[in-house]
């Protein structure tokens, strides 16, 4: 607990950071309405920080001429919306929405393809600013992270709430994008709080109010309750978290297994998860949405090869390998197929990823026309046991050595310095949809 001299009695202004000497809707120093007051404001130290419409915010920062226009970041008419600015969201545009539908809702929108290299660079700049405040930073994706500022009061001379408000202003001034902050006593409610009052939000959920706050909320607020599981709960007559609060742990586990245990505890605001700075990615993947539907091996195999090379490069740069290859296909009617195969040893070679995924693809070539193809590597591990020499298939060992030589050439002369027979002369036939740093499972 920080000393009382560090704690302004009635909260503070998020714009000028001046302490408030009395309860007020506006700052008594600068007149701003962005005054933050809460009974537990200076006792909480766990935060979830989320950039506001991150990709769109970065592009508007770099293109002042579109600052006041609706902006959609996505992959062309056949792609999907990666994100949209808040002006476009007012028209109903949402992430993951098909681009054609987004343009029907907001035909005046400016559309830009994602520039993931730039977004990753900006995201790392913000993350570096977080780590300057506390070593306990757990990235969740390219634009969001949990932070635990417990024990940092003496270092910063201020309680965590003020440190976070100062940090939000610094990100706006130095990076040029805005963030929203959720402050609470556990990860679940910090994440919930950060979604309130976006953009430029700062919301607090205290321990004393948690159960009452959650009581009226829909069950979909709980982490892990997606569309399918929500349908199950709805069938059982469970719509609100308050209903879960009235149920016994044994009953919830009997009905829903391990998920029942999660429902019981999160419904009561109980979340014992810690902020883990070394949180590892679950998989490395890449996918692409085509300009037009494809159905033949001649069309799809080169795309698979190019994506395999992209995944391989990311594995090598990250110094990791994976043991399970996953293929993803989305048909013209938006139905998704995923197929996987586990290897005898981890890999990070493009050749091995491709040679494993290709038979999985060939089995799905039944005349169906596909709008999207993706490949990923799961079950990640250190690379020390990856791709051992094959004493039986000596050709694979030679291919591995050839790939190492190709990597060196590409590093020296550029990504297009060397192409395989599959990809040569085929660039531009599909639109790459860059994966986010979240690296979610297919």
C-alpha cells in the first residue's frame, strides 16, 4: 500500500493529471471531463492495456489527410476486415466482416491493405514503454497486454493508476495512437474494464463491486464463452452471469466439465491467473484470401508453398520449431475446414511444412472452390531437436541443406532473390492476409 502522501484524495484528471480536491464531474484545474474517481482506485495494480483500432490508428497517424474519414484495413473485396476506425464502426463495420459487406455498409470508406511490418514495429515501441514501467508485462497480441504494477509505487513515486494515466498520455504524444486501460484486481475484470468507454477509455472495476457488477452481465462476457457454448447455455436457460452465481460448483462441473469450474469462479470475480511475461505463442501461421475462388492443385499448391516459406521464416527468426502441421481452408460459402498431421520430430523447414501439408490439401480437392488457404505450425518448442538428419531419406537431408543456402541468399539479396519451381512467376495471384502477433489457433 503506498503512503498517503502519494494518493490524491478524490482521484485525478486524465488530461492534466492534477489531483482533485473535491468530487466533481470536471477537473477543477483544466475543466476536462476526463476525471477518474473510484473507491479502490489506489489499491488496484493489475491492468489490461488495449490500443484503440490499432491498425487504423497507425494509418491515420501516418496519413493526416484521412484523419476524419472512415477507414477500413483489409484485404480487398474478396478479403475480410482486419480492423476499422471508429467512424466506420458507427456504420456497422466490424473486424472479420467480409469486405464486400463492409463496403455496402460504408461505401465512402478508405480501404488500405494491412502493413503488418509497420504495425509490429509500432506495437514493439509501445511494449517497450510498458516494460519501462514494470517487468511484469504479458503481451496478448500485437496491440494489447496485461501489466502488473504491484510494488512499483516507490519506483515511480505514484500509485499504479496515475502511472497508467501518464503512460496513456505518453503513448498518444510519442507514438501517435490512443489506448484504453482497464484497471482491476484480476486479469478477467481488467480485460472487461478495458473494453468500456473506448476509445481513450480508463475504467476501473474494484473487488467490492465485482459480484454485483457481474450479476446483470450476459454470460458471453466470460472468457471462453463463444457462440457455440453460449448456445448450449441458452438452451439450458442460462443467459446472465447472475444465474451462474446462484448455481453450485458441483452442478456446473457435472453439466459442463472443466468449463463449469471456470464459469463458477469467473462469475464470482475469482481469477487466480498471474501476469506471465514469458507467455509463449501457441502457433505460427499464415493465410491468404484469394482474389477469386480456386479449386485445383495447380492453383493451390503454389500458394501453399509460399505460405509454408512465410511460416518457416517466422519460425527461424523466432528461434522455435513445431511438431504439428495444420492446414486451413475456407470455401466459397465461408465454411472452414482444418486438417492436421503430427510429425515425428519438430520442424521449422519450409520444405517439410509444405511436403506435410500438401497431401492434406490434395485430399480436400473434391471440386470445392476455396476463397482462403492457410497453413500453421503448432506444438511449439526450442529448435535444438528440430529436423534431425534422415538416415533413410537422404534426399530430405539434401533439401534441408539447400534451404539453408537459399535462406542465406535471401537474407543477403532479398526475399525474391531465389524462388522455387512452385512459386516462380506466380507472385500477385493471391492477396496475402498477414497473421496477427496473437497467433491464435486455427
